[in-house]
C-alpha cells in the first residue's frame, strides 16, 4: 500500500511539472518587458520611451502573461493528458472542456444565489477566461484533470447501445466530462469557500513565522528532493493562497508566482519579501554560488589523474544549476556517495532563505523566472527600483561560495567520501571503459534495457528533469547499482516500488525518447 501511494505521488509530481516547465519563457518575457518599461531605465536610455519600444515592451509582457494568467487551465489540460493511457489528445481537450464547465456552473449557481456580484467581486472570486466564478486556483485544475483522466481511461473504448452509437469510444469522453464537471461545479460552490478560508488561515500562520518559515521552506524542499516529492512543497505556495493573497490594480491575486508577476507588471509597485521567499529567492544564492563552491571542492579533492575528467563533469553540472536552477545533476553527484554532504547542503539551503529574507533580496530563483542568473539580471538589476536589492547577491554569494567550498573540502577529506574523481582504481578503470563503450546514445540504450531485465520487463518509460523513470514487471531482474554507475555512466539509481529511476542529468529526456523508439513505444 505504501509503495503504491509513493508511486502515485511520484507520478503526480512528474505530471504537475509539465505546466511548470512552460513558465521559464514566460518569466523571461515579463521580466524583460517590465525592465524595458522601467521609468528609471527610460531616463538613462530615452529611446526606450519611443512609441515602437513602448509597443514592443507591452507586447512581450502580454505574450509572457498568457501562461501566467492561465496556469490553472493548463494544469487541467496537462494532468488529463499526462495520466491518459492512450488517445491523449481527446483527454487534453476534455480537460479544458471540464475546467470551463466546472467554472461556468459554479459561477452561474453562485450568481443566481446572490453569493457573487459580478460587478463587485470579493476575495476568492474572479473572472477566468471570461467566466465569473470562484477561483479554485490550480487545485481546481488538478482536480478536473484527475477526474477527466479517470473517466478517459475507463471509458475511451466504451461500446454503447446502437441508439447512442454516436457517442461510442472517445466521443463519449467529452460528453461525460460535461456532466461530471457540472456536478463538480455544484459541489465546489458549497465546499470551496471553507477551503479558501482554511488556506488563508494557514498562509497567515506561515507568514507570521517570518524568517523561521523561510528556513523550514528551504530546508524541507531540498530534503524531499531524493524522494522526488519536493514539488509538493513549493507548488502549492507558487499557485495557491498558501503563497499569499494580494489586491493589485483592483484585482485579487493569489499564489506567490502570480503575485510576483502582478507586482512586476505594475509600475511603481514594490516587491514584497513575504512573496519573494516563496518564489525561492534563497535558491539564487545556493544555486549560483554555493553549489559552485561545492563543485570546486569536489574537483580539488579528486585524484590528480582524474582532475581533467572531474572538471568536465563539474562544469557540466554547474552551468544548469547557475543559469537554469536545475541543481539535481550536481546534487546527485554527491547525494548517494556522501549523504552527510547532502544533509549539510540542505541545511545551508534553509540558511540561504534566512539570509535572503533578512536582507530583503527580492529576486526569484526557479526556472519559472528564467533561472537564477537571468532572473537576477531581468528581475533584479533591471528592476532595481522595485526594491530588488540585487546587489546583496555579490557579498552573500562570495561568502556562500567560500562556506560551501570549505565545508565540502573538510568533510570529503575527513571521511574520505568517494565523490567524483576519488573512486578506487578498479572503479575508475571500469568507468573509463564505460565512457568509451557508452559514448553514443544509440549504443547505451540497449545496454540500459538489458541491465533492467530486457525489453519484456519494461512496462513504461518516462523522464523528469534528471531521471530516466522505468516501470518494470520484475524489479528483481535489475542489475546491481554499481553497474549503472560504473558501466552505464549514471550518476545514481533510485529504486521505487515497481521500477527504477536512473539519474542521467539533462540527458534523461533524450534517453527517454531514444528508449521509447528503441522499444517501439508510443
């Protein structure tokens, strides 16, 4: 039971990341558009106030906000699509249809009952794609997506009596979706207001903890990374009232990402540290500087003969961490060989949130805003007049680089951790042979298939940022962990209830596509 529940959370976490991955380009466009329309910058560069430039900055902000303003419906579509076993296009269409039906019925019912006044919307009420309703946020989108995917997987092959034959198969899914989503809208019109109140109270409590809440947020998010459950820490704060509620230009906005973007879009409005902490301002510090110091310590601690190879590995891991906020490749390089280092790292991550909170460093760090470095440029330096306090990153970054470097160097030497480049001769030799034998993806894929028990043992193939996720018929056929690391170039392998997750960093998505083609999967 526990294993099944864990696998369910793993699957949900992966599916929820799909709409989140749409946010980076959105964040870059909004940040750049806001920077180009910044009054102080216009004074320094008067050409920015010209009509063509004003039109340009307005249009790129509008393009970026397409995703920001409709993230809930994207969750409904992506969850329905992600869980559908087949005929995924029908599932995605039904996800959108179900979400709009739910909101329309819920809004109309509450307007008829006098709860919602379309001319005077209260907190928790909003217009979604032209429909005045209660704002259920991403929870509503996720709920609809899960319901639609269940209906889809159960009924997409249904055979009805001849008189209803027009609704056979996938044509039945949109029809049943409208009916079920209508009932859901009626139910939520009663149940959701108390939920909104509960979320508001919880948000108030978390905010009242101030700097301590920031520490717990950063620490717990990193500690859950090895289990693939860290999404469940930050996503609710990103997109629901747990991340705060604020009125901007007469519109009620909830969720830290949405509030931050609303502030960014509103001239003269200042950043708020109680919002910035939930959009991972601390991650800018440890992703750009802390982990870079850790990488240098790992390289300096490697055996002289392995220095060149270790340098290549560390550089390849530092770049996505600093520029995109994808820290997993670097973290996995020491997580399994030196868990103590990862605990130290998690504690320092929590501390990073404390420091950035205290100095009110208002620069978000996740890829939703373009990643730490670009966010620092566009949201920090180019929007300094909003109180970004971007300059604090320099002294804090230098200190964090030195702290990570010193602690990692001391721990690696004292406990002789086998971090990259410190492997035994036998391990190193086999690793060299592996990199020579598995340098080409098309040669590596058959070896991975064989290592997990052959093609017949693989039920499904998927991937997230860094992990190749395989569901298997018999996990007992998987070779020992050392084989994957020494012979197949993996950073690590994680065993879950009905399969394995092989850590390959940024190559995981490519390997997924290659393996699906190799196995003849959809």
